[in-house]
C-alpha cells in the first residue's frame, strides 16, 4: 500500500464514515492466560467509546512505510491451502460474527506472543464501498467494489500511576483509584491490503510501534511469512558493506555524496503521495558510487558484499539507509551535528600528518551560549 491508500483507509476510521460490523477482544495476562473475551456491536456503543476504539485501530495504520509498516507477502501455496491464510480469510469473510475462527485466532496469538505487560487483542471488521474516480479525480457516487477487511491491534494494558485528582463533591483533591488502562498498540496488522482500489489477498500490512521490536515469533506463527530485515539492521548492514568494500576510500566526500543522492530521491518520492515506498537496488547504489568517484574494483567489492548480506536481487528501503534530519559525525570525544542541506560546511584534511575535520564558520558562532568573534588572530583556548 502506498501512502495515499493508507491515508484513505485511515480516514474511514471515524464514527461517521466507517461501517464497522463487529469489534472483538481478548484480554490476556503476562502468564499467557486469557482473562476474558468480548464481542461488541458499534451500534450499541456510546459514540465516545467507539471513537476511542477507532483511534486505537487508526494508530495501527500510522508510522513510516517500510519501517513501522511493512508488507508481508503470502506465497501462492499459502493462499491455496495455508492454514494461516485460511484463518485470516475466514475472519474477513464471516465479519467476525462467528466465534470459532475468532477464538482460534486469539489462541494462536496467545501461544506465539510474549509481552511484558497484560495486553488486549482487538479485532474489527469494516466494509468499504470503494468510490470510483474520474480521470480528473472527481469522485463518482456509484461504487463497483466493496472492500472487506480486518484490522487487528495488540495493546499493552497497564495500571495508571498513583495521583491526586479533583473531586467536585467536596471541592478537594483525593487519591485517584488505580485502574487498568489500554495503551497505544505495540503491533497489529491489516488484512487484506488495499491496493489499486481493491483487495490484495496476497499481502498483509504489518505494524510495529517500535521498528526494532518486530515480534518474529508472532509473525512466523500468525502469517508464516518472512519479515523484511528490520530498519536498524538494514542501516547497520549497509554501513558495514560500505566500510568494508570501500576500505581506505571510505571518505567523508564519498559517503556524503551517496547520502545526498539517496536523500534527493527520497525528497522527490515524498512529494508524490501515490508513490510506493522508495526502494534502492544494488545496481543503483553502484551507479551512485561510480558518480562519486569510486574505482571500479571497489564497486565490484561492494556488489559482492551486497549480494552476500542482502541477497542477490534484493532491494532495500531507502528511508532506512540515511539520516534525513541531520548529519552526525562522531569521534570518541566529539559529536558534530550538521543540517542535511549544509554538508558543504564540512571538510576533511591532513595537515602536517595530522587528520582534521574542518568546519567553516559563518555567523552565529556560540560557546556555551556566548556569542564569539572569530578573527585572524583567534585561537582556541583548548
């Protein structure tokens, strides 16, 4: 799903637009024991309560694509006869109205998921009359497709902290009673995905609040699908490949040139809301290295390392490869942070055999909040 498609489904998650038929839940403690299961019809809920449920489900469709939201793909064999896929299809096709598939799904999650807190598994089913659009994006009233889908949110449930609260009865503050409260989801998914104005049952959209905590056992058990390499792992692996393959040619100028080329493509993609998350191929990075002045033997070394670590023909998410907010230069005792559009302020030099990082000083130079004047005679007092 691209950003526009995700946003279209998110916009439905309010009481006026959605057609949620059923919300099911399962409350689990840290010992993997089911405390309770419940089934609710949104039609009988107070609107304020329904809004809170929908806000949780909406959070499951938030974050950065290819980082917090990743696509998990089912094989053709799984779609034909896989147990995991069949259970997801049954949840969707029955609209969560039948107990057996819902309870089977809850038990599958409980058996596969380890959480530090009590948690609740929430399921909702929605039916979306997908509007058609004219060539100039004018919406037509009739619909040729009804998109049925299931959203799952798994949320930690934690005790509130002790505090004083105001009681109007006696105009005084008293200790607030502790209570168990549902927090924002740690993980969840949408099945099937919404692509090209309709369902794609070969994919599910998997959500992780913390991109570094992917809950691999849950993914393996519930979907039997291979999860893409985590964002941090992609970044660290890419950095290692550059360091090892470029060796002594791994200079500031070359690395920054590659970063700038990737960042430029990310900025172009960001402007297009219909674009899929940007992925970079091995050959594209090779071209970037060549343009940056890297020798052909180093480029070939990069190619071999890339295929070994990521796999031949594997594209990687561009957003996981670069820091778009700032440039960080680190030494054991010094950290330099630079705005990404001002990399021209930095140079590296060797003077009299000593290595230096040179920062061009323009205006507004401060030391511990004190404005400094830099003259030809200025020297650092350290």
